[in-house]
């Protein structure tokens, strides 16, 4: 591992609690191990709190202040590649903290993360706090390219990727911006497919439609689905 990845991993292990690890695995492990990791590797849990994960990433960024875009994205992949919940959460926090550095080309890396996340607790912050702000920050040309990626995601058989595409505009919509017309188009397509297929997997994506609609109803009730 690189020095930064080693620092984060060791810090997370120092913050671990076997009791919290057991509780988190009982709460999330069945979903993660049963569906998300089709290679059978399973997801492990250190038992570090969310606050400890955020604090560890903050300390790492202070310790290594000169990380560039390439260093940040490579470090996020290094953390993600080990199937440990807290490491993957740290990768998300790292990207959240450096969202201003991310570019259109990073969507390929994020797609890989989303395909292997397999948990709402990982997919949702990746979509809302990383993918969404990344897309919203792009120029016109970059936005067109990103929108084509999201269009592909929402049609993909992977329901986690579909969920991410639907959740990605949430922050912008809540703030009074965002592309409501595109969300409606994507949402209707997902709901139509769910009604036709009636599969539990489709409900994971359809749930995202309901989450965005409920949030928008509170913040922008003038928008109609």
C-alpha cells in the first residue's frame, strides 16, 4: 500500500470495535455478502464509527497536503479495492472532500465503485455527494458527456447503478437547480420497468425515485412528477 493508504487503514483498525463490527455486520452483512459480492469474497467490517472514518480521512489530508487529482483518485481506488466497509467509506469521504478536483473522466472509476458497492450506505453517498456535485460542476461540453453516461446508467441491468443515476441530481434539485425534466424521464422509465418485471432488484432503483420525489416535495413543491 502507499503511505497514505497504509496510514488510513491502520488508523481505521485502531478505531475498530469488535462489538460495533458485529452489530454493523448483522445490520449490513447479509445484503452485502448475499448480493453485492458475486465473486464470493464478502464484505468485512472493522467496526470503526462513521465519525472515526471522517476524522481519519481529515487527518490523512492534513498529513499529505500535496495530493493531486491523480493521487486522490488512485488512493480512493486503493482503499476501495479491499472489501472492507470502512475502507470503502473512507474512499467516499476522500472523494467528497476533494470533489472540486474531479472531472468528467472520473465517472468511469466511480462506475466501477458503484457496481461493486452493493449497499445503500455506500451507493447513496457516492451518488448524492460525489457523482451529483461532479456533474453539476462541469462545463457545457462536459455536462453533455456526463448526461450521456447517466442515461446509460439508468438503462443498465445493474440496479445499484440505476439507483445512483436517479439519486445523483438530488443535491442540485434541493438547492433550486438540477435537471428535473431528465429526472422525471429517468424515474418514469424505472417505474415502468419495475411494474413490468416485479423483481425485488428493481425496487432498489425504484426506491430512489421515491426518495428524490419526497425530498423535492419538501423543498420544491412546485415541481410535479
